[in-house]
C-alpha cells in the first residue's frame, strides 16, 4: 500500500478557498471513488493558517499511477496554480 501525505502551503488567506473549490467541483470525492483508493482526507494544520494537509492511501503503485491520469487530478493541479505557493509530498510504503 502507498501512503502519501501532501502538504499544501497556500497563498495567504487562500487555504479555505482552495479546499472549498476542490469540494465544490467534487474533486475530492472523485478521487475517493477511484478503484484502489482506500483513504483521501483533507485536514487543516492547527499551527499554520495557510497550511492544508491531504492524506492519501492507495492499494498499489498502479492505482496511484492511474489516479494521476484522471481529469480531476489534473484539475487540482490547475487550482493549485491559483491558490498554492508550494506543495510537499511524503510517500511511504505501508
């Protein structure tokens, strides 16, 4: 299983707007509905007003690779250009 922790450092004051845009377009649910996804959850950082976390769990590298090809994945990238300054990824085999 692949576990990914994504840390979004959002532009000042844009964290809630970024997450709201993702939810409004159903991009989070589309990822949850993919074959091979077992967890896809966003959380706010308690100590940083502009930090957003995403926890993803995928059954295999193949499921994760397929995820990167979907239009909803590409759309999140477009939203990041508008709302996010930096994205950090931590990947673990679990």
